[in-house]
C-alpha cells in the first residue's frame, strides 16, 4: 500500500465512521428509551427499523411519493405499529422479562418473514434524495450521506431538548428513575410507557429512513442495528447522553476499522466482540453508569 | 422423579424405532431423522435454559461446531474419532461461551449467547480457504439413510436418558436452585460456577455428537448452521414443548418439525408457523405442550371468573 492510498483509507474510516456514529447515536437513544424507561429489552426494535425501510421503499419507489413526506409517513406509521405491539404483546407480559424477550424475538422473526413474502429476499434500493457528491481529502462522500449526518445531529439535539426542557421529558425521566414514586406524584405511568415506546420506535424508523438510501433494504437488515444498539447501551450506560454518543462513535469507528483494514464481512463481528468484552470486563460500562447488576 | 417417566420414554423410543416398518418413503424417513436430531438439540438446550433458567439464544454454536468438525475431519478420520472430535469441539466452545456468561444473567446472557454463532458465521464466510465460504464443505456419510435414522434415534435415547438422570439427581435440583436464586445457592455453599459451566459442557457435548449426525444427514455443512434462525428454532421448540422438563423440548421438536414439513411449500412458511406458534405459546401457554392441560384449565377458569357478575 502506498502512502497516498493508506492516507485515503484513513480519511475513509474517519468520514464513514462519523456518519455511522451519528446514525448509531439515534438508534441507541431510541433503544435506551424503551430499555431505561419501560425496563424491557425489545428484540423487535431492529424489525421496526426494517419495517420503516420497506415502507419508505414502497412509498418512494412503488407509489412515487416525494422523499420527505414518505419519511414522515413511515416514521409515524412505525411509531403506531410500535404502540400496537406494546399494547397487544408486551403489556400483558411486562412483569416477566424473559417472556418479553422471547415474544419480541418471535415478533421480529415473524415480521422478517412477512417481508420475505411481500418483497422476496432480493435486496431493494431506495432512490437517493440528493444526487451527487463531493470529494473530501480524496474520499468520495455523497450529498445524501452529508444530509443524513445533518438530520441525525438535528434529531439528537431535538431529543435532548425534549428530555430536558419539557414537562413530558421530566415525567419520562421521573418514571425511569423511580416508577412507584413517579406514580405517587400523579404521573400517568402507563401513558408514559406508551409514549416512550412510540418515541423509541419512531427513532428506529428515523434511523431506517436515514440509511435506506445508501444501504440495500433486505428482510434480515434489522438484526445488526438491534445488536449495535444493545452494544452501545452496554458500553455507554443508561441515561447519559454523552455516554451514548461516545459509545456510538467507538462502535462505529471500530466497525469501519475492521471493514476497511480486515474484511467488510467482519464489520458487525467487531461490534459483537465489543459487546462480549464489555459485558465481561466492564459490566458497568465505560463511564460507570452501567446497567448490569 | 417417578420411574414411569423412563417407561414412557422407552415406549416412545421403541415406537419410533418401529416406524420405518411402515414409513418406507425416503423423504418421510429423512424428516423423522431430522426430528430426532432437533429433539437432541432442544433437549440439550433445556438443561441450561430450562433448568438453570438462562435462556441460551446461541445453541447452534455447539451442534454447529460438531458439524464443522465433521466437515474438517470426516475425510481423514474413522467415524468413531469424528464423533469424539465433534463432542470435544462443542465442549471447547461451551467453555469459551460459558466463561464470559458466568457473570451474566437474564437478557445479557441471552444476547451474549446470541452473538457467538453470529461471530462464527461471519468467520466462516470470511475465511473461505478453510471453510469453503458460503458453499461450505461437502460431507460423505458413512451410514445409509436408515442407518442414520437409527443412529439418531439411539443418540436421542442416550441423550434423554443421561439428561433425565442428571435432572432428577442432586445435580438437577442444584440447577433448579441456581435458576431460582443463584445468590441464595451460592450462600448455601453451592459452587455455582462449576455447576453452570457443567451445564454448558454437558449440553454442548451431547449436542456436538448430534451435530456430527446432522452433518452426515445433510451431507453438507455451511455457515447457515450458525444463522440466527437455526438457534432461534431450537429456542422455539423448547418453549413450545415446555421448558425445564427435558422431554417437553424433545416433543416440541417433533411437533414443530412434523408440522413444519407437512405444511411446507417454502422455507418462509415454516418460519412463519414456528414464530406464530411460539408467540401463541408464550402469550397463552407458558408451560408449553407438556403443561397444556394446566394452562387450559387456568385459561377457562380465568374466563369464567371474568364472566361472573360482580
């Protein structure tokens, strides 16, 4: 490898790591909401990401709708599906964590096969909103990717404001901290759970909408985001925005390093290794605010 | 527990052994072989997941490593040594997966076990020089289809006998105690580490032997054996049959394999059936097929109570 080539690879790793870090932040924040507030592990989280991606594919490529309304429609519809799943399957089992885990895994597998029936296993492509691209230090970056980065940053800022500056955000954090005390203070806990579920699936859908144009849409696409989100939450801890952001970027850069330097096929294996190593050696996460008792 | 369990078990295995007298169609015979193999995988899964109560989402690591051992060593070693290698490979992976899992509980253990087969799947795809990549390795079977059926049935009988013996002994009661409250078990002087690792290794080694037969049966081993659905289908069979009973998961394996094959047109339908049956079970019959009677009783009782005027 010549110097200029290896320089190019480093620039690639930095740029793509940054873009994926932003997307992973959104994915992990959505996952934390349901994990930290409702205290359940929703294994159908990735299926919501997949569902939104196919919805956008159908709306944009099938019906020919413009991109932005399709995104909003897909995010809204996915949030509704999330709430419906919560009411029908998660709520009745909520006291037994193991059964929630199993039933959400079942839902994820079921939805994946529904996607296979409707769209076959053949990967689909969502047309980009912004064609063209530019070159940053020799690495080609599409406008779509820059748009994704910008939207991701805006979403994170908005979510942070929602959680810290509004009444709803205070209620949500109160429920996360002490459910019984929050209920005694008159906070409608069950409604907060449902809103958290809606917001969580909406974020999974938003991440799906953002990456669909530069990823192929396929039925099994939901599993990596689920495991990535779980890894980030384990690494960054619950309830810390900065911890989540830091962990999201660590995972994203580790994936890009593996993909560019070893093999693209081992990309998510890097995440899996980080997950196992963190659970074994730093069960309280990098910043001490861990989730594993 | 009652010795009658062993009598029922022996009668069941004898019945299955007589089946080839009527089932002469090679396709049905191969389905029955597959059902016996899945019964081995799900009952070995049950010792850790049902008895210690730690849901293992990655059982495929164990029978998959047995199957890959067959792919690598089959052409070079006599079958007896291949079986030994399959069991040893699975036991080695049981220690590799078991050690990090010792400190973990609940969903953390489940997701950790889930990613191990996925790591192996990615490695099998990547290092194609050794593993044949997505094409996998072709395996020559030393047994005829009927021989394979009886070998699978014999291994199933051995597996169920060993597991029931262990489950109904002091060790099995200790497993249950760890599952109920591992801190209390530790305080009572139980070496929980040794018992947990033991459950991993015992279940894995038997599953590894099954993996060898699985590779012979498919005449092939490829990365899809480590795929998500392979592991999940074992979990589904165990839950549908009834966790923590050894026999239940084996029944679940037969029930779902035969149901899946009888309705099968496309692989997709099989997976849809599996996942919906499991969702229904988890929602309505948490004790599976074996606990069906009790669950139905509860359900009817609940409906009657709900209807009663207040």
